């Protein structure tokens, strides 16, 4: 958990070492796990307390849209009367939403086909990408889903460590917007959400794209990626028709990294608190079950206090609330 949280910050190495000790080897028993979780939670809360609070939002350009909220639920506000866009991180829960998986595939297909490119995300790939979000703050790669009102209008992926970028360099890709909603700021919202997430761990970001000198679509990509978004891909081809696969990088500003680190700690804090509550609930249920069994075995058959059904119902209620 902590390896991807704040190793670049003071105390980060300690958190990472503790995480490796805590989760390495065999699965700990609930009592042992609860102690480790509470210890980790206390350290995260202490680190948060040592950091100054500040407004946690990013603005794209001068007087441009602003992004706020946690990494799994980023709200992008636009100036004027343009509708806000909600960008969430997909999870396996979204697989159960009727038609959503098919909608993701259709958006990627139509977005790339409309500009003469070939990119497909089949049902199994979409499901796999959604399931990655189940790891919460521990997830490496996630799929961002952009909503305009209640309609899914675009998607993109972000990855802390894809395996082919330099250390400390995150990556985003698979940027796709429904052609019917292009020009509404959806791509900008997805990029803001992806880069906001990457800023929690990364110092820089890499993207790649195919460029052909003299091609109109390539010119638009160059203008947006290496102009408006601030990436640098180095020298480009000068001869008409010449192609290159551009690897583009940009540094994440220090103030954005600082806010990202604090947001990361807050998300870890929330996740750990949830884990503590879950383990405590499990231990409580085991204790009640043990007490009930002991009481029932010392009473005549059928005359135990309330029998076992009431305890089972209470356990079910606790599970559903979790």
C-alpha cells in the first residue's frame, strides 16, 4: 500500500518498509492484522497532521476548468454555463450495470475509428480493466469513466508504474471520447482526473502517440499533447508523410505533487479505517458466534436464549452495512 503512496516524501520509506513487513509472507490472523492496521493508521494520521492544509484543486491553464475531489471521484468544473463532468474510477461493481461494459467497448471503437485509427477493447478487456479498480488506493492501473449527467461519454486509463517508464514516471492512455460528445471538454476532464491521480505518486508523466508529418489528425494531436497539455516529445519529422512514434514527457509541478501526496495519505487513511472496521466486525461476529454456541450447548435442546437465528440475522446486517 505505502510503496505507491509517498516514498518520495519524508517518512515514505518507513511506510513502505512497514507495508512490506505487514503484508509479506503468510496471511496474518485477524487479531494480528488488526494491530498492524491500527499501527499503520496511526502513522498515516500523524503524517497527515504534520502537513499544512490547503485547497486541493487543480486548474487547467489560465481561467480554465478546475478539478477537485478524491482520485476515484473527480469533479471537473468548467467556466461559464458548461455542464460539469464527473470522472470516477471503474470497479467490478460497474460490470453489473446493464450495458456499461458494452458501452465502454463502443466508445473506444467509435472514437478511434472516427479518426481512421484501429483500437479495440473487447468485453473481457473492459471487465479486466474495471476489476483493477477494486484494489482502491493499492491499485496500480485503473480505468477512469467520464459521465456527463448520467451518460457515460468517455474513458481513459492511468498507471503509476506501467513497467516501461522511468522510475517515478506515471502514464495515462486509452483516451477515448464518444464522437457525439467531442468538444464538450470530456477529454480535458479525463486528462485532469488521470494526472490528478498520478500526482499522488509520480514526479512526471509519459504518453505516446503515432505522428505523421503533414497529416491533419497528427497535427491536432501535436497541438494538444505537446502544446496545450505541456508534454515534450523532442524533435519531430520534417518530411511530409514521415512517421514516428512519439514518447512525450512532462514534469509534475512541486505544488501539485505536494497536494497529491496529502490526498494520497487521506485516501490511505480512509481505506485503512475501513479495513479496521471490517476486521473488528469480523472479530465481533466470531465472538458472538462462540458465545452463542457455548450457551446453546449448556441449555436443553430448543430452549437456548433466542436460538441461533437471531445472531445469524445480526451478522448478516453487519455484513451488508460493510
